[in-house]
């Protein structure tokens, strides 16, 4: 009997994590609708203009280079599928992150989600794109696309490593000083590490001199706003959903066991 009773909290925690994952992925699907609408209305016309410039410049362009998937499919079903998969995965990522730190921070669940979304955006999106900005079709040689992709993913991994080191330093500092001071130390550490990282990583710029600077700027602004919609939308929407899930589980724990769930 004692073993059965002691198993209840673990079972309830697992059930809570499952509900958080479901809430995170559903939030991701909702955010994906808004992100797709923005990308379809604003970003896709910019891509179309860049492709038109690329085709004009490619005098020996033949039908075999058009690809197996049509542009109509790419900018509709393909775009929606890609954004939905991305947003759903990020929603699950935030849910797992919240489950890992829940109960260890003296803040509300939605504040934890906002913090996770902000730090994730900075480390995984902002820092890598400051070093290697997004580029439309026609920018960069096809021969270097592999090396450029590798550098970008290396940048993401190293930026995430810098974030992990900064969080560890902030956590260790929190034992000896006030939370706000420890958080400031962690933030300052990340800024310093990210600055060093962007300095030592090799530059990779292949923008043609005749490529319209206005079009390039517009494309990069749209790419940045799209990421803000995704991460910001998930922070707000999943933050509220997570608050509801955890508060509901806490109230259920009080009614069943006379004490809140962890």
C-alpha cells in the first residue's frame, strides 16, 4: 500500500508533462497559422522577386534546374508544412524545458516560458543570424551552400553552448548573491561569450555587387519578423496554456492529497 501511494506523485508528474507537451504542440500549431499567413503575404513576394532576378542572371538556365517541387507547392503546402513542423517542435521544446525547471524557480509558469522563449530566440536565432544573416535565392554560390550550412549550424550549437555555460554560471552565482545580480552576471557572461564567438567564426559573405540592397534588406527583415512571430507567439500562447495546466494540476493535487503537486 505504501508503495502504491508513493507512486502517485510520479504518475501525476508524468501526466502533467504529457499535458504540457500537448499544450506546447497545440500552441505551436496555432502560432504556425499566423506565421504562415505573414510568410505567405509578405515574405513570399520578396522570394519571388529574388528568384526572378536569379533566373534573369542565369543565361544557361534549363528546365532540369527548376526542381522536382513546383514553386506553387513550395509557397503553399510546402511552406505551411515546414512552418507547422517547426512551430510544433518548438512548442514541445518549450514544454520539456518548462518541465525540467518547474519547481526550481520562484516565478510563475508563464514567466518561465517567456524566459525560455526569449533565451532560446537570442541563442538559437538572433546570435547566429547576426553572424550569418538569412539570404534570398540568388545570393551565394551553389558550390558553397554545403559549407555555409555547416557554418550556420556550428554557430547555433556553439551559441547554445555559450548559453548553457552562462546559465550554469548564473545558477552557481545565485547561491551566494541575490537572484537579480546572478541573472545579470549570467546575461553579461553570455553577451561576452557570444561576442567572442561572432569574432572568431569565419566570415561568409557572397552577396553579388549588383543584387538590389533594398530587396536583400526587405528579405532579412521579413525573416527576422517571422522568427519573432514564432518565438514570441509561442511564449505568450504556451505561457498562458502552461499556467492553466500547472494550476489545474496543483488544485487537483490539493483536492486528492491535501498538498499541491510539485
